[in-house]
C-alpha cells in the first residue's frame, strides 16, 4: 500500500502543477480514457466468467485519481466501449474478437491475459489485507 500511496502522491503533485497552470495535457486524457476502457473490458471479461480478484479494484484505484482531477464523465464513454468488448486507447480501437483472431486465441484467453496482467499489478502494488504493517 505504501508504494501505491507514494505513486498516487507523486501523480497528484505533477497533476496539481498542471491544474495550477489551468490546463489538462492531452496525454493525461488519453491515459484516463485508456484506463477506463480497460476497466470496462475487465467487466466485459467478467460477464464471460473470466476474472481475477483484485484486478478491477486496482484499476478503479488508478482511475479514481484521474476521475477526481479530470472528471469521471470524460472516461464514461471509454468504459462503456470496453464493456462492449472493444479495446480502445492510444489510437487503437479494436474488438477483442479481432485481437483474439490475430493472436490465434479465444476471447476468453485474451480476457485471462488482461485480467492476469492487472491482477499481477495489484499484487505488486497493493498490500494484501491482513498483513502487519508495524515495524
């Protein structure tokens, strides 16, 4: 949790400087929409029965920082697109079925890869509950 909190603090400091200057960089909006799309894509995968505990929570934690600073409405459409099974971000818009076909895998295999990736990130950056934090 310490590393997550530290990352959020540094993110907020740099974002705070940008807001003090009265502008939102395009790359921040792109990242926000991309993360929200991934959150929607994880929901799509979960509706297919493919999920990893901790993956959506990890992404929600990241997106909440952007939502608070930029506004959640800017990512709502991207998340809705993800819930339809469409990968969208950084100039790419592609149905997950097309990604699966290109990789010669099933949609569920691609979903397992996405969910697994964010689960590993959650395990890496978020301290599991129940661990003693006293030193």
